[in-house]
C-alpha cells in the first residue's frame, strides 16, 4: 500500500517505502504499462522527485534488460550490456 496525505493508502503492485510518511508506487495496467502512484507534494518534502524518479527508472531499465537477456530464446546469443554513469 502506498502511503499518502491524510493517512490515505492506495494499492499498488510495486511500492518503494520512503522516509517521511509518503511512498512511491507503480500499478500495472492491462497493456503492461505502469502508472505512478504517489503524493508528489508529500514526497518532495524529503526527496527530490526528479532525482528519485530518475533513479527508479534507471534501476527498472537495468532489471528489465537483464530479465529479457535471460529469456530462453536468447540463451545462445552474445549480449554485451554496458552501463555508464
């Protein structure tokens, strides 16, 4: 459950529990896309939302790439993954 203003809680498929009483969540849609669920004002009291979302999106991209590379159809493929800062 994602914590928001006024003790509200909203269901999400993935939740990042943050300091300060406000969380970030992602909810998967039928088409596979993800919606962001958060109280940005509350999150911004303790965190920089732009930096936080950038970090989350970067980690998601790495995890998604690694999951795709591990698919059985790619087991014999030569894959080189380069991550730069």
